[in-house]
C-alpha cells in the first residue's frame, strides 16, 4: 500500500494556477499545559524532502532531523505560539486559529493558496481544509513537524521551571501513564496553571515525589 502522505494536493493546486502553496498546522491543541503552536510552510517543489508525514507518527529524532531539512530547503516558513493566558481568554479552538493566522502573517513570501489541517482561516486567500491533513499533504506535514518540534522545545524549557511533573517527557499530553483523576493522593500542582475546561477539572498531573519542589 502506498504512503498516504503525498504531494497530490499541492500538484492539484498548481494545475489550477496556484504557485505559492502554504501548509499550516498546529501542535498543542489537545494538551493541558503550555502554549499552542502553529507553523506555516511553503515547500520548494524542486527540493523534495523524503519522509514528511504527520509529526505524531515520527519518533523525536526523526522529527528533529526533518525539521532541519524543512527550515533549510523550504521557500518560506514561520512559527507562532499563543500562550496560556490567551488560550484561557479565547478558548483553545480560537487560540489555534489565531496561532495559525500569526504564522501565516510571518511568512516572508505571501502564499496564494493554503492547505490547512482541519481548519478554515478568516483570510482573503484561497484555501482548502483537509481532515487529517498532516497525514495527507506534505506541506501540512512539514508545518506539523515544525510546530511539534518548536512546542516540544518550549515544554522542555518549562520542565526546568516546573520540575517533577515530567513535562519534558510527556509534553503535557494527557496519557494514562502521566495523568489520572484528581484525588487527595494526586493534587494538581499549585504552581502550574492548567487550562480551565471540563477535562482539566477531572484530571490531575502526577508529580514525582522524589523531585525537588518547584
């Protein structure tokens, strides 16, 4: 079976006359701590980058390797993040859209066509929203990789500020091994502000009792 992620959407857009095609995606929308990060990438059709795929399918070392290639060979790329205070003020959906729009606006080349992962943006540019686009379009996959690697670096930095919660390992993604229902034996960290949504009210972050206090 052939790989699902390909350049077919980019080729179809070029056949219609579009030439500056940007892929856009975000990372952190499903997390319970830290910023939401978005990236926009205009790939060079003459410089194929082998291995582009949904960042969630890639091991960290492979993501890091591809991120370097994307930054080196793309015609233009940009990354933007929205912090927790604005996530709390707007909600995560709107914060993700704002991060995507900010990344788009930072591109040094103005695109004439957008491929976006499951989102529509309020911009005057022709666009196509693709469900699971990061696993279908190489441009969205490239944006997914840049957004994910940037956010992972930010969580590793925050892990030094809030030690003991494993942020550098699980990146605040709610996995069974790192999150559990709030209880007296597992209080939420008072120094870490989690997003106030129904899921967060039911979840507590496990802290390593052997670590130094934050």
